């Protein structure tokens, strides 16, 4: 490397709090020299919000003494897009288009949780067809795999293990191909709707999912070979990001974090929804309370998810995928065209050419939407990150009065300080990666 | 579903108008018209329509349980009994602490007087028969039509020990938007209370550092209140001006 250019040098700015350095990489010598000169050992490091190791636009404010982190704080809100406010200005069905963008790595969980809450308000929970529920479960479990794969892949990359990153994204790509086949999109699907699904599975979907499960079973062994027993990997992960059960309960941490503290709390078992009580699967736990335990739990949950996906495929019976009530069932006559999911031309021909009543009905339901009886409801699902809760309030109108998402990433990120303070700077990265926060969900 | 508790209307002619489920409950506002036309004449014929918006009202014993509810003593009665007993032991009068209890759609909501919220939360967390260890945060709701209690804070508490879920609801008027903080009891509510403060302007007294969390520190106003506009600009589409989402005509 040649000498760094003028632009990449650390710039210094004097403030009342002391000198402030802006570091862009490659200019550490100057910082080290300045720190050595300074008589104050205490340094405050501002990590992010644009940093490759902070899982999106997360800002970490670390007070360090040498290599030890004495205080750690999070700065969030950089990805706040006002989704909850926006929902109040759209119909109940349009809501799925918004919520799917919250935690963008778990779109099917957001959609399902929202739809379960709306269905509870409508009182149609038991009317949702079995086929729709089975497809919801299948998509959620595929989504658990793709979310955990990103967590393991990026977590590995942040440790410098780029191979596991390539493996994780390679396998996730297979799942995104399935999403694309079924919903027309790789992300932001809006496929799960209040009352059921936007459309049925396309031809060939079941075969592709089956082929994926077979392939993924084989690929799972590679993660064990690469990471599980790898001494370097273990040395970086073990006893890092420690949070015991009391700490989990106090900070409200759920998901793999609380299960790594030994508590087998999983809403799929505790408060089953979507018929999870009829599926055969285990809830893995660990008693290490650390990042390595969370990694092992995620790996095992991926295996369990593959089991559930297979059971879903076995119980798929032909049938409707939307409630029978035509006052709620949004005209789901959609077709998958070369440019994604859109109106079915056959349906348009029918409503425009032969049935005026169908046209009126279609127009009313799409522009006005359906009314939801006043009241409030809370629905929670076990997302890959923990308890994803949705609090929905209706005033009897065609739009939600208030929707609040209790995103697990938001709550779990509070545990960052408890996991990192007193540890080393390098371990902050591992601890944050083991929380697996997604800023789209944290900030909403 | 809870039993409808409609008193028969003495003025109504016998069987002329069936009793509406929505005739009871808490009034949170009224709606006029049908198609959101409020600037100019409404030629739809629905302009004179007046609709009262009511949330489900107080339920009477027995409360039943989450599954099926129906008549009879259920899980919700157990929780209510234990809570009332535990409050009694603390020297509090349950009738003063809990304004009303609503059972709706298989969920139970205790409406708590705001000054008693910390005592109730501590009892719910610590009493061995209750043990609501996990608080899933707080969600604010703004009802401008609910005079004197415009701001609601809604807490969902989960008991892992007993596998139960309940909801607490506390209100504060717009003129005095103060609620006691329960961060001391449930530290997880730290960020949740900051978020509710940020969006609704509810001030949680006793919170260790109540600052904005999502919006910039110097932001003016509280974005999720109903009187705060969504914003946005009109866009042109195929020659027509499409107004911003909160300016579009909507069904009332």
C-alpha cells in the first residue's frame, strides 16, 4: 500500500469535549499516536451508523478504556419510515404491503402476525381455509431458514469468516427463488392477506420446495464442518455476549437469546397459532447464555424448520386459500405475469364484459375495503428473532385506527449494553451479531 | 365472545329495531356522512348519516377464558380474583384501582387508574399466582374524541409460568399527559416508553432518560397523534393530480 491519500487521513476537530477524530479506515496510526499523547485514557468511539459490522444503520456509542468497553449505548431511528402511521391511511388489506417491509428479512412473519390480528378482530380466525394456513406455516418456516442463514452468514463475515458468508447467501438464494416462484417477489411480498392468501401456489412450487428441502438437508452439514467445531470460531463466540435468564426476562429478550439461557419458551408451543400444535418439531435450547449457544440454536432451528416444511407439503390438500365471505375476500383473482403478480386478464374480462355486479363489487372492495368491528386485538408469532406482537385497534372503519408492532429486534437490542459492557471492543461485534437485529424492524 | 349486556330501550317500539351489539360500550367519537365529502355538498344521499363509534364496554362476571369464553368461571376469572386478592393484601381497594374489566375476542383488558399502574404491575409480576414475568412493551393510542382521557397506553403482559396473556390499559388527558413509568418493574419498557413518548407525547414520570428515540432530538410535535398530518405531496399520474394519502377522500 502506498501512503494514504489526503482525503483518507483522519481529520481533527477541536470541541469543548476534547478533540474529535473522523476515521475512515487506513489511518489508525494517527489515531493511535494522538491517543498515546493524550493524558485522558477515556475514549468515546462512535461506531456507525454506516459501518459494515453493525447490521444496517445502527449507531453504537462505546466508551472504551484501552480495549475494554466501559459503557455501550445504541443510537437507533435512522431507518424510521413511519410505517405504523402510514397504515392508518390505507385499507386493512393494503396494510400487508406496508408491514412486510418492516423487518425485511422476515416478511412472512410480519404479514402473518398482522393478518392474525385483523382476523381476530373480524372474528374469522376459524374460517381461514386449512390450505391457506398450511401454506402460511410453510412460508414462515422457509422464512425462518432464510433469516437464520443471513444471521449466520453476516455474523461469520463480521468475524472475518467470508466462506460461511458465501455459503449462507448461496443457500438463502435457493429460498428466495422459491419466494419468487410463489409470490412473484424475492422480498416485500404482501402475499398473506387478511382472510387467507393473495393466490394459490403456482404449478411446480411443491416440487421445488421438496427439492430444496432435500438439498438443504445435505448443505446443513457444511455449516457444522465449517463453524460448529472450528476452534477459531468457538474461541471468538464462546462466553461472548453473555446474558442469563434473569437478564433476558428483565430486558424482555425473546427468541434464540432466551433459549440460549435454557428456557424453552417458544410461542409455537406455548400459544400455538396457525395449527402449530399439530406439527411435530422440537424447541432447541442451550445453557451457555452466549453467542455460541445462540449459533447452535439457530442451526438446530433450521433443521427443525425443514421438518415442518416437509409436514406442510404432506398435508396440502386442494381447496380454497381465502375465506368464503365475499365481503372480506379481496378479489384474489391475480395472475403471475412476466412482470410479477397482477390482475388476472380473465377476471378483468369477466367483470368488464359480462357482470356489472361483479365489477361494482370488485370496485367497492378494492377502493373502500371492508369494515372491521371496533375493538382491539393482540396477535403474536414466534419470529426467528423472538416474539413478534401486533396490537391492532379498529374504530369500525375501513382503515386501521392504530397498528403497533412489538418487533423482537427492537426489544432485544436493548440487551446490547448488558452483553457488551466490561467486555472487549472486538466482542461487541459478536454480541450484536448474536442478537441478530434488523434495523428495518427496529425502527419501522 | 362476551355476553351482550344491552338493556332494552323503553322508547323503542317492540321489536321494531333489533338491539345493536354496538349500543353499549365506550363512545370514542361520531362519524358523519359516508364518503368523506366534507368540502361542498354531498349529493350521495348519505350526508346526513351519523354513526357513533363505540369500543367494547365493561364486561360482567363471569369473564370466562380465552378459548370459547361463553358462560362460566374461567381463566380470566382466576386472574381477576388473584389480582383483586393481591391488591387487597396491599391495602388497596380493587374497585378504586381497576376502573373496569373488558373481555372481548378472547382477550381480557384491565383498565387501571394511572396512579396505581406501578402497584398493579409490581403485583402482577411478583405474586406467585400471577407471575407475569414478561412485558411486551407499551403501545400508545390517541382517541381525540374520548374527552378527558384522550391518550391511552396499552401494555401486554405475558406469564410464562402460567402461560397467560393479559392487557392493561391506562389513560391520560391531553391536558396532562403524564403516566407513571414502569421501567423500574419491567426494564424492557425503557425503549418502549421512549418510543411512546416520541410518537404520542405521553410523559412517563420516573423514566431514567425519557428522550426521543426514533425522531430527531429537535423534532417538533408528536407524529402518531391523530391531529398530526401524515404529510406527503400530490403526484401527477396520467394527467390527473393524485392528492397526498392523508388528503384523499376516505370512507368514514
